[in-house]
């Protein structure tokens, strides 16, 4: 499509004229065209259309945009942006752009002495005007826009007249003047052209008379005398000199100042493509400015130089380059850089103005009409940059900086990211050598991870390896993963990660430096602002608002914002290498007691908040003892109390880190309680790796420092985690230590809990007699009035579980009923749900499936309400067993699907095996014996891996019947023999197998 604004607003689609709509629609289209490929703010359009915008202004504007889109049907030109609208011109034609391109080419041809070509180009440009710009839109809408366009037109006319003078067309110029000067009576440039034309036509007297007329008009009408150029022209005529008026510059040198292209530029093609697309747009009235920001070592300069080399041919008038040294104590002076640029553009030293404003004006004048790329590396601030940005619309400016330069309005922005893992490995391989990397892929991956995927750090590490072929990658990896020495390893020649980060650090004032050092001591995965408040000193109010200090650190990319969490809090992080540098500076600059205080205060803050959140979450895990802890940070405490699950979810990684950090600092009074406060949520949500990890680390720390009061609940919590993770071999040792410590403390409640765990460990190891002995002791001990009823309920439940496991569900039922009676007083919903689960299982195993459904359904509702997905999955499987025995096949299948998906997602082996075995039961109920065999073998594989012998025997019994149904006598006999061997070893009979009725015995 062809668009026109140099006259009435016009749209042509081939030979067809498309109506541009109402006055308001034409105005909107004109604004979008004049700002093609740039966003026009919605508010700007509304304020132009209405002096007092109505409430419906946005809706009306949207409707007008929709109508315009309808007129441009088939061409998706107008797109909606968050702040307004953008017209994507693409391959379509706009007469204004064609005009500007022709004028520019004409001026360039004139400067090169191709005067006839220049005249033709400028004539073509003039012919594009069909009248006043935007002629069919009233002044109140476009008056301020129309005038600059007319100024461009007049400037082009003046250029054409100058070319005509150079071609000797003096009479033609004088005829043109007759129509121009009455419309522009104060335009001194036109008088100059007329004077020169008159002199060259042999009419010196007329020329002097024209000067006098111009003088009187300017003085009488405006009260000003002619400018120096027109006065100088009159003096030359009086002296009898033949004047010239051309302002086209002589040919000048074409600067090619780019540094060498980077030898290795990996993983940056997409970014360079985006940069190139923006820098090649020349549709506006100002140069395109692209800004690359990012932390030290991320490769901003390499990307910028690589992009500039790719674009060199697209900027035929040259490329200017300056290192602005923005990260140094004395950044480059813009006045000095301007002088160097002017020299590069062909200005003699003596002609470079000393006055700063004159120097800027000369620079922009010389760049006017040029198509040149200016690369400004490592900018300090906006004040340094602004004089160096040319005014020419066809120039591109590429800036790199460690600062955000937020006041550089209108710049297209990119934050250069670290490399992807694949690109990071590729960069390392290109330096080290592909063979060495291929021989040690795991070590390479760990090296680039230790380098934080920063190109500078990777290049240094790889260069050291390349220079030392005798080093193995595994040896260097081991050296690099030591955090305290990591920065020492990342230095080679003049490349040094520590120095690179240090340049950003030196840019800071004392306040943000101090905060940065303290944040490096904490170095959590990501943290909300209260952590920075504590690190800043915790003053209320602080000497400088923490948010302002953080903004300064973000501005130089030492702190990275990482968005908002589930609570709406802003979160931040330090890159690993940056954190290592910050910690180094803290050790060098801050007293040890100040370092210790910062770390312990932050860790105590997490403990205080976790305490608040843990109190609000219903779970049946081991609770932390009520020990005195520091109060939580005030601003964050309400979030932990009001939204505990969301708080735990947002802080999970930090809390795991905090436990480990407290252990490293030998702070058992923080590590132990914090591990217990976190463990309930981790267990509830089945974050099993984190759950086991925090408890294990805390136990080591607490045991090392002899805090036995904390040791028993920690061991109890770890026992439950071990049960969840099917680590049956570890359970006996944990429970034994737990009981030993509880007896040393003479803590009756702790002894009961430990005896329950001793019994459950024996059950999992199929030592049923020992299990019954320990659990009967637990039940007896739990009847002591000093022991909470909930512990008695757990002891009864565990003893009932032994009865169920050994094939005696009728003996389990009264024990579970007593536990449920206790629950009605204790009111622990999750504990009740566990007892209901086992009660329902016992009823099912006792052949009373119809009675089992109600307690299982009640337990499932509770599990879902509190968000215990794992227990919900077990209950779905138990209810599926009930459905199977009642012939509700479809419902059973749906429940098993849900249970299986949850177990697979969580990674719970025991639960997944139970669900797979129940799925085999479903297949057997439908007579699909081959499917039943498949599911049973999957379950058997899991139980063999975790060595659960009783479950192996139950699965083999089913396999025996399934193979008999398939007439696989030999397989059936093997299963029978193996099953019988296991039961004989365990001294159990077939009652413990709980074979469903749809596994008939085949004679």
C-alpha cells in the first residue's frame, strides 16, 4: 500500500483509492504514519482529540482504530501495544519517507559534485508534495506537526536552488524567488540565494537594493538586523567579489573506528538480530538509539562490536567508536570525545571549536544527512552521552553501560543475559578444544556452572585450561567449585573477573557498598526486601531508604531483580560470582563481629517468619519445641501469618539455604528450630529432597554441639522423612538413637514417640515380633497422664498397622477405634485423617468394604483441604479398592489414574507400587490377565528395589493367579515357590496376602 501525508491524507492500494475516514480517523492515521514503527501513546492521541477527554475516550479511540484496521483489511499494519498503538510500515510506502530519502541522496550527490544528479533527485522530492502537509486535517489537531514538515520542504527547496546556482541556472532561480519570498519574507537564506543569482546575472545594483529591502523589513517588522552570513554577502558584493552560496560540504573522510570483531561470539545471534532490526530503522526524525545493559563480564561490549561489524555496510558514511570508561574513577570527557570525533570527520585541529556548545553544534551539523553508526561503549551516565548523540535521523547509536540509564528516553533497551548452558559449553569447547570437552562433559558442565555462565569467566577458565593441557577438566573443576578461591582461579593475563566486578563496585558510594557487602555474606538464592533492610542496619527509618540503596545496586547490575513472588513481594538476587566478590570485600573491609551479626540477624529473621507461618499450617509432622526466638521482621510477619502456604512456597529455597548456612556458621540454636519449622511444610507438599536435606544437616550441627533437647524432635522428623522416601534400612538406626536420647533426657513423651518409631522400623524390616513389643511399650507409656493423647493415638495406630500387615485386621479395628475416640478430643484433622485411612483399610481387608467408604471419603476431604497431595493419593487408591469390590469399575479406574499421576509427580515409590498393584486388580476384575501381569511386574520391580518383603509376597500371590489364568503353569509355580519362601521366613500365613475375590484359585 502507498500512504501520503504530503498533501491530504491518502491511502492507495494499487490503483484503488481507499477512503481515510473521518477527520479524527485521518488524524490518528497521520500520527501513526508520522511515527511509523514506533509506539504512539494512547494518552497523546486522546489529549489531542479532546480538550476535556470524556470518560468514554479510550473506548472511542479503540473504535476509531478498529475502523482504520477495517479500511486496511488484509494488511495487519496497526498493532496494539501496552501503552498505545504502532503502525508497522514494513514493505509499504510513505511519501514522507521517500521525500526524505530523495533529499538525502540529493544532498550527498551535490557534496560529491554530481550536480545534475542532485538536481534530479531534489526535483523528484519536490514533486511528491501535493499541497500543504496533512491538508485535510484542521490546524487545531496538526498545527504543531504540520509546521516542521513545511520547514523540511522549504529546506529542500533551498537545496534545489543552490544546486541550480551551481549549474548556472540563475534566471530559473530568480523566477522561483518571485513566488517564494512573498510567502517567506523573513527567510534570510532565500535572500542570500537571490543576491547570488542577481550578481551572477550581472545585476549587482539590484542585488544591493534587495539587501536594503531585506534589511528594512527585518529591522522594521522584527526589530533585528540581518545575520552575519547575509551581511558578509553584502560586503563581498560591495568589494566586487563574485559570491557563492553553496553549503554542501566537500567530500570528507569516512571513519572506520570499530575495534576488531570478537573472535568468539557464541550464543548471541538472536540478540544481534534484534539489535540490527532496530538500528536499521530510519523512519523517525531522530537517530535510533539502542542500549545494552547488564552485569560485568556478561559480554555487552562483545555483542555491541559484533553487531556493529555486521551492520558496517548498512552505514556507508562510517562508524565512530569511543570507550567512555564509565566504570573508571575518571570517565571519558564528552568534550574531548567530541573533538576526536570531529577530527575523524575531517575537521582540522584549529577549526575544532573550544566552546562546548559550538563543538556539539558542529558535530551534529557534520552528521546531518549522514548514515553513520556511533558505538559508545561503557557509558557512565546520560549527561556524558547526550552531547555524543547526533541529530541525524539516519544515524544509529549503539550504547553499552553497566547502569540502566533510565533517563535515556526513547532508547530501545536490552539487558544482556548470561549464556544458556548449551552456549556456555560451546564457548568453553571452542577455547579448550572439542576433544577434551567431549571426554569430560560432566566436568565441563560443572565448570561453566561455577562460572555462572558469564562469557568473561568462561573465557578465562577455558583459556587457563587451553594453556595447560596437562590439567584435567576434573582437577580444574575441583579447584573452581571452592567458593572462597573461585575468583582467584578466574584470572588470566589481562582478563580478571574480580577486576571486572570491582569496576562496578568502585562506582558506588559508601552506603550501597556497605549493603552490597552484607548481601554477599547472606547470598541466598533470592530474597525479599526485608533481607536488605536487615543488612542495611535495620534503622527505623534507615539513614538512606533501603529501596534507594537497592536501586543503586540494581542500576550497576550488582543486584538483579527477579520479579515478584506469590505474596507480591519484589525479589532480588546476586549472581554467584558477584556474591563471591561481595563476600571478599566484606571480609576485607568489615569487622568480624559485624559480619557475624549480619548473618545471624538475617537467619533469625527467617526463623521468626517460619515460626509464624508454621503455626498456621495444619500438619501431623513433628512440631518444633517452643523455644525463644527473635521476633520476625515486622513488615514481613503479616504475610507469613496471613498467607503461610504462599510464604513457605516463596521462601522454600531460601529456608533450605538458611538451615545449611546456619550449620556452616555453627548456629545450632537457629539451624535446629528452623529445620523443624520448615519440615512440616516440606513434608506436607512432598518436597522430599529438601525435607531430608534440612533435617540431615541440622541433626549433624545439633549433635555436634550437644543440643539434645533439639535432637529428639529432629531425629523423629527425619524418621518420618525416611519412611516417606522408602529408606527402610536407615530407619532402625534413627529410631534407636532417638530412643536413647529421649531416655537420657527422661522425656516420657519423646520416649513414646521413639518407641513408635522403633516399632515402625521393625515393621518395615518385617521383624513383626520386635515391632509388637516396642509398640505395646509405646501404648503403655502413652497411657501416662503426662503424655499427650495424640501420641497415644499414634501408638495405637502403629500397633493396629502391625496387625493389618500380618493378616489380622479384626484385631486392628478396636485399636483404631480407640485412636479415633482420642482424636475427637485432640482435634488434629490430619492425624484423624491418617487414623481414618487405616481404619478404612482394615475394614476393607476384613471384607467390610461397604463400611470402609465413609471413613476413607472423610479422610480424603481432610487431605485435600490441607493440601496434603500425597495422602490424598493414597486415599484415592484405597477408595478405588473399595469401588472394585463393589463392582464400580469406572470410578475405580478414575481414582487410580489420579493417584498414579500424583505418585509419579512426587516420586513416591511405595505409593506408586500400591497404585500399580490396584490397577492390576482392576484388570483382573475385567479378565484382562495380560494387563494385570504387566502392572504387577511394575509394582514388583519397585518393591524389590526398596526390599519390602511382605509387599513382594502379596504381589507374587497375585502374579501366581494371573499366570494360571493365562495357562503359564511354570511362571505360576515359580511365583508360588518364591511367595511361600518369603512367608515361611516371616512366619506368616496366607491371611496377610489379602487376595481380592477376583483372583480365583485355578485347580
